[in-house]
């Protein structure tokens, strides 16, 4: 089962951060090519969620 988020997902920054941490823990800090792509998607989603949180706070 993959936890790769879909573009435009409504996950919070905290949820995405947990997924990133889990991915890194499962990979032992060394990502395969597939895991690296999943990581990149998660980081982009996390950054968008963080930006959304900042806009809402303003």
C-alpha cells in the first residue's frame, strides 16, 4: 500500500510531515528511486500546506 498523496490533497502539514518521517524511517535514511519520487511529492505537498497555513494565519 502506497501513501503517496494525490496532487491537491487536503492533508495538513503535520500529516504530511508524519508521512515524510515514516518514509525516511522505513527507508533507513537511504531512499530508493521510487521512494525518492514519493519523498519529492510529499515535500511539495507539505510546502503547499505550510504556505496555506501561513495565508490563513494572515
